[in-house]
C-alpha cells in the first residue's frame, strides 16, 4: 500500500467543467458552510490516488468513500468485485469522457491487505525530486525561483521582477521585460520567487506552492491567460484563503503537513462561512502545481501579451 499512487488521470483537462464546481458552490451553497468546506478539503487532501478534481466528484457522490478503483482493478489487484447493486462513482479520465469506480465499501471478495484501513497516512517525507521538478517547471512558466540565505523566520517571497522591493506572501506582478533562456528558447520572466536556502526542501516546497498558487489563481498579473483569468481585484482575505487552500491540498497530497492546515482550521473555526472563493480555480491550480512536481519537463508556455 506504500507504492506511489498511479497518475493515470493527472492530465485531465478540467477547463470544460470549470463552471460546474462554481455553480455548485455559489448556487447550492453547499460548501460555503465552513464545516462542509473543511470536510471537502480533508477528503480531497487524503484521496491521493486520483486528481484533486476527481476526488471532488467522488466526495459529491459519496462523502464517506475511502478507497476507489474501477471494477477491473479491484478484480486484478485485490481479487474483489462490486457487490450486487453497488453504487458506481462517475469520474473523468484522459482520452475518454468518464470512467466508473467503486468504493471499497461497495466490494466483496478476498480479505484486504494489512494496513489497508489507513492507506493515505502522512509520513512527512517529500518524495525525491518533487521540489526540484517543481522549481524547474516553474521556470519553464516564466517564474524565476531562487534560493538565498534568509532570516530564520522568513520562508520566502514573490515579487515583481521590475521592482527592487518585495512583499511577503503576495507580489504585484506587472508587465515583464526580462527574458530567460530555457532549452534554447527565450521566454519572458513574469515573477521572481525567493526561497530560504537554509530551510529543507519540504519546508520550501510548502512556501513555493503558496506563492505559485497566487500566480495560478490569477491574483497577480496573469503569466498566461490560459491558466486563469485575471482576478487581482479580489480582496486580500480571499486571495490568501485561496492560496492557502491550494497549498494545503498540494502539500497534504504530497505527504507533507503544512502551516496552511493551521490557517484553514483557524479561519474556518472562527467564521461560519468561507470567503467568496472559486472552487474551480483552486482545484485547477492545485492540479497544475501537483503535476509540476511529477513531470520532469512540462511544455514551455511563454507569456503571451494581451495584444497577442
């Protein structure tokens, strides 16, 4: 049960379904309630075998699900089959509209392996190469990630590449002018993220996911409009909540505890409702950052100006 989870659905393009979560969130208001939202985040964070978006789909259909596989994989890997009248769970998959999975509670057959009751426990160890791959792929997106010795209380910051100033937590990125060479191609550098070289890769990964979340959630001048529409007009509270939500999901799904957990628990414990966030944007950003840590080299996506 400790082998790496399959990544067969990591490349699902959720763009065509991006409005579905927001419609559920805004109209049904099911997840505007702090308790419901925290329940959703915990579920998605521990449901690592599938993409974050598919975990949401499973939670909507069966909130108590623990371990979901297609019938064929239940049969081949565990010698189990869905029970009569088992509830199928609809999920998306690459190169095909949907696939059907079944939770372990809906199957019968051979006894389950020892330790199966807790297949998603955190071990606090970041898989080898995840941090380095994320940094490399961020640079291919035009994000200059640097490690420098910083004060012991400073995790890192993101700043506008045109300004000598910096802001902790979120930068204000304007039109870029500097270029960098990636695989022989010139691309525009749209933001600079500085991390503390005296800290561990795991700690820096948590900081990096938070700062990248601000970019991929459209909180600053968007590096590529295909990632997310510009959303810099959101209030700071909403921006931070979205960035912390993304960091929480990505880090927990990577086996890491993160300060984002304390932030979310503190906010949701003190407020009956969450801010006016976009679930679609959060999960799309989380899925992209998570994939950045898995792929050795993602395609170069240079910044496109508004005139392009």
